[in-house]
C-alpha cells in the first residue's frame, strides 16, 4: 500500500517540484544584470579641440635625486621627509676617520715645512756667527804660528843647520794654514749672509705643496658630507645610518625639490604633436575625481622627443611610442597635490584637418588654368 502511494503521488510531486525549480534557476541565470556604476566619472575635455596626455606632478626645480660621489658607510643623516632645507645645508655624512687621520699627518708635515722655512729666513743665528768668527780667529792664529815656524826653518837651512827637507815640510804646513784661513773666511762670510735664496725658494715651495695637500684632504672630508645645492623640501629619504652607498648609488638616496610652485610634466603622443599649439592653456584633472580641475600655465617645452616611459616607477620599462614632454605650471591652491601624483591633462589645440581637406590642399592646380571671370562688370 505504501509503495503504491509513493509511486502514484509522492514521486510525481517531487518530479514536478524539481522541474519548477530547474525552470526558475535557468531563467534566473539568463536574466540580464544591470550594468555596474563606475566608481568615478571619467574625465571629459572642456575644449572642442584638444590634445590629451598623461601628466605627473613634479617640483619646480624638478625632482633632484641626491647621491654620493664617494662610496662609503653612512654614519649620520641630518634630514627627515618633509623638512625644509636651504642651499648648503647638510643632508648626510659618510665615515671620514681615515681622511681625518690623513689630515693630521699632512698638517704635521705642513708645520715641519713652515718651521724649516722660518729657520732659513732667520739665518744666521748669533751663535753661528760667534762660532764662525772664532774658527776664523783660530785659523789666522794657526797661520801666524806656521809662518813663524817656516821662517825659522828657512834661517836654519840658510845657516846649514837643518836640511832642506824640513824646510819643505814647514812650507807645506804654511800653505795648509793659509788654505784653512781662506776656508774659514768663506764660511764666515756665508754665515753672515744667511740662507741661500734658492734654498728659501725650495722651502717656500715645500710649504705651498704641504698646504695644497692639507686643502686636498679637507676637500675630501667635505665631500663626504653631502649638502643641498638648492632650497627646497626633502621629498624622500632612502638612506639610513650604517648603510653602505656606492658611487653612483643604485637609487636616489634623497629626493629634493622646491614645491613652492608645482609643475606638471605632460607626455604628448607623437601622433598628436602636429595638433599641439605651443603655449596653449590646459586643464589637469585628478585621477579618480575628474570634477576637480586645475588650470595649467605653459612654462616650456622640451624639444627632444623621448621614448615614453610607463609610470610604474621602473626606469627601464618603456612602451613602443615616443612622446613630446611639455612642462606646465599648475595652480594647486584649492586642493593639495603631491609630487609624483598622476593627472589627466587636456590641452587646447587646433582642429585636425580632414582627409578631404588635406587631399585638396595637396592636389596641384593646372598651370594653364584661366582665372575665374569676375562677376561684377562696369556696366552692371
């Protein structure tokens, strides 16, 4: 009985329910869903004829990537992100212990060279004069003694008391005493005149050379202190104490720029360059909020057309097109902008010529064509 009820009533009822559910499910899957609303309204050009381009905000001085000309270990960083710096302010310093030791060594050599120059300039010393004078007196006294001995020997030889050999010995001793007096007199004269001018010149040259070496070492020490060359704001700091930096570094250690006035670097596709009018005004719109507009003022154009770089931050990434880069000043008083922020830029341009207009302008006119007759006549 139960099997009969199950077969006659329950199974057909379950089958009908499953059929209704399948029809409902299939119809729900085929139902068209409403289009999703965009998160932001896409930007639209305010001009009838426009040239569009992607822009990126940069500092007035451009984004200055600070590096180190000398490799070394960073021992101190003086600035933080957002800090205002003036030209000449310290940014960071490298380890300079070896250069400091070399500076002390060269300063000592400089002091030695200066002392030697002073010694030569202040010659002769009073003590040296007294000593040379005493040596000259001694030599003259010795000459008088030798002269007396020679005279005695000559008298004895004439009286044939001594041999001629003794006279020759006394004569040679007299000549030696005379030479000694001449040498002592020359040394005394040289001592009185002081140092030779050429020796003083060499000493002065040694002082100059030592001063140059000291200044060179000081310059090397100063090069280890990286300073700001322009007034601006620290936009990024990528170095910490204890890090080793190479020359040139792999990335900008510090990014610096003057953001009192912001600029926008606009990439104009090479296909749109013929329609760009030099100095045309433009409008910049924020990414994700196209209702916010910033007026642009022309600053300059960089006439070298460069390969386009994608704005992913990779310096080696490019796309197969070239762009003309135009710099505009942006008025950001109403809403803050940040360096590196992307904006959509629309620049007012001249209307593009149609294909028919270009073909008509390029079609040569026949040389024998007669001018069109004037509609107005004197009789009329």
